[in-house]
């Protein structure tokens, strides 16, 4: 996530893991929403609906994708967003809005195929299958499908795949996932190819080999059984070598998917139309039912909800892209059965946390005090109440296998609105003077604005002078991702890239990954945590689970680089003429690949 990051991470060495990304009772293709239930999703829903992620063979990877019952062709879907996409260059995509967009225009070696019940299978996207492993999982071979072209008709070859991977090593790319690069070349991977492929150099064949136009071979120094899931991330989608314009690619990428950019007005709007070079016979995941999508990037969350509740005119053909129902209008949506039918609900894989900049907030007693002072339940209320989330005890989401709902070292379940007296006592022990300044960075979204008032008020009550600093939503993670950022605390959200604690603990808390643009927003660098991460990455799943739990407890209880605030839920609204709407376990948003207009 990631906008919440699904970042969205850096390393994993476990076998195929149990648990899909999010869990729902979702609609039929005519928009049953949540089947008339009045309750929001619970941790029980999350735990009961986890299923194994399967790896698909060539048959599962063959197109066309299974037809959506009742689907019709034609018309344009209107997309409501509050601001621009964070990125459009695949290599830069690690945030949820851009990841949702990616499935419309980009394609990678693999992708997640999701059935009507939300079960996930990794299938070949431009590859013929999810990958063939050898040498105990150290070597992975991919064969490319025939007929894969970019929007200008250029055929995609193994050279384009190699280029896609190698460009991630260059400084042109600073904001995307780094799993595959670090697996191939270590955490200091940029040193292996500092200019990427742009000066004619390449990774050696001992690491990445393309023996012919249709074959790509990844070679690792240890088993990487989750490579098919990593390659399914939007950040590893293909950038054709001939089309790569380096930094400029972020504003004008070339499509391989069913849609392409016809018009883009930064900060305002974007129009997608059908990509006539996309062949449905090669695609086991996507459809091309509508003629295109009209994005409006200036519609506030409140306005989105108001328009969709009214369901008049162009709003009948509209969807919320990655925004949720406006918390202030939640009761209007939930209390009206007809409106509620036009919602999708699910448990997101994200945990919202108040992250400490450990270079600035160095005293653990101060960090603990702030953690106790936070009114978690008030933060949840500002994000939709029970439909928006629930109080968090730890930093791992209920969607992860082995989630412990009783884990609550800061007593948030008993005191969901904080313990200011304990906070004051800790601050006194730490010698913190009344009026000590604390700089809080927040995203300029309605949620961010509402929550900064809550945080500011709570921390000022225990003695801080809070300086709230607003950051534009589109650049928020870029700004707090800078090592020398001038902020003490900031709200960040993180979700697993696939169902393993490794895709949370490694990218966010591994001290070897402290760098500009990396996801270690707190700059935690603890030898014991680092060692536990390395240990878990070499273990079988059952043993690894215990090690990840040990690392999690060490992080939360003994270091506290980020105060757990709440586990995130999703509820989105769509227009009455939208068909095929359901919650996607993979994206944790409306399933963008199945949509059509009932009356085009």
C-alpha cells in the first residue's frame, strides 16, 4: 500500500505462504456490496478468509480472462480522485493509488489472478507461467508469451525485461520496490550497476541472463521461492527499452495493458482509452469492457461521497479509485439500504502508525510517552469509525497469517483513547520540559487534516508544543522518506506486499535499508532486529514465523520506532450503472479489471 504504501519491501525467503491480502464478504457482479450485512469487517473475518496463494501453470496463465457474468462493452467510467497519481513509471510505483492504476496500463512477468471468492493465484502475465524454479529455488526461468506488444506495436523481448530490471539500479528510480534488485545484488545493489543500463553496461549473466529473445533467467545466491509474487508487484512492470525516457517516463509511460493514456493534464485530469495493441488472448487477468476511463483528480473525498450518494448524471458511471467513503457521511451511506448496496467492504492489509524519526526523537521514554498519549480510537473515528479501522496493538495486520489479536503491549485495547497520565510520568522521567517543540508532518487529505488536530491536541495536553507541517498528498512519502527530513513524527501506513511478515518487518525495520527513498521511515538500525531478519529469511515457514514474532516484539516493546495506531479497513462507493464491482483481496480496493457499464 501506501495514500497508504503497499511498499507497495525488501526481502523474503519463505515458501508459498498462507493468506490472501484482504478479506471480505463482497458483492456479486451486479453490486451486492456486502450482502446486506450491517456489521463492519472483523478480525474473525480476516482470519477465517485467508487462503493459500497458488502458483499457476501455463494453462492458468493463458488468456483470455474468465468472462464476468452479464458484462457489456462500451462507455467510459468516471474515476474520482483527490489528487494526482504519485507515479506512473512502473519502477517508481510502490503506493496504492499508482498500483491500482498500473493494472490498467502496465503488465509484468507475472500477476495476481483473483477468482470471485477472492482466492489468489500468481499467473504468468507476459510470461507463459508463474515461473520455473531450479537448483532448490535459487534459479528462476521465464519464457515470454508471443504477441506481447507495447502501444506503438513494438514486440516485447527478453531485452526489455532485462532493461526493466537494470534501470531500477539507476538513480533515475528512487521510489519503487527493491526486492528483486537486492536479492540479485545485495542491499547495496546500486553499486553493481550505478548507471543502470543507460551507459551500455549490464548485470553479468551469472545474475540475470537472457539467452534468447524469449527467455529470462534470474540467478540468486539463496532460494527465493516468493519471486513470482514479487514480480507481480506493479513496480516490476515492463518498461520497453526503446520507449524509456528516463525521468520523463513518469509523466508519459507506454502501455502494454488494455488501456493507454490519451490525455494527461497534471493535477487535473487524465483520459485512458483502449490500447489496440493489447491482445486479450495473452492476458489471463484483465478485461477491456469499457472504452476507457476519465480520471478527475480534483474531487475531494467528501465530494466523491456526496456525488455517489446522490447517484445522478455522470456519477452513475463513477467509482472511487482508492479513496474511501467520507467518514462524515458514513451514516448516510450505511443507513440507506439502496446506497449500501453500492458499496464494497474489506479488511485492508495496512497498519497506520505514528512513526518516530529516531535521528531526532532519540529517547525511548519520550517515544513511549507519545505512544501512550495517542487517542487511538479518536484516530479511527476520523477515518470512518468501525468501517474505517480498529485500534491496533502491534505493527502487523490481521490479514497476516498467525496474527495475534491479543498482542497489546501499550494497553490500547483497555484504554483506546490513551493514557495521558502515564505519558506525563514518562516525560517527567525523561526530563522533558513543558513546551518542548515537536514537529508533526501530515498529508493534506481530509483524514490527515482531521487526525493532525487530534494528535496535536493529545500531545499538547501532555506538555509538547506541536508544530504541525502540511505536506502535499502526492509527495508525502517522498518527503518523509528523506533521511534528513526535518520532522520528528509522521503518520505512515504500511501493508504487506504479499502475506508474510517479511514484507513488513524487512522493508520498514531492517537497519541495512536506511537510505533516502527507502521505506525505513524511522531509521531504525538495531543489530538484534537485523540479525533476526537474516535468521528468518533462511528458515522454513513454521520456524520463520516464530522468528518474525520475536523480531516484532523486539521492535514494538524494546525500541518503539513507530506507535501502532489502527488497523485499516476499506469501504468504497460506486455509481448504480457500474457492473462487476467487488472488493479485490489483492489490491484492497474495487477490482478495477472486471468493471463494466450496465447501460453503456
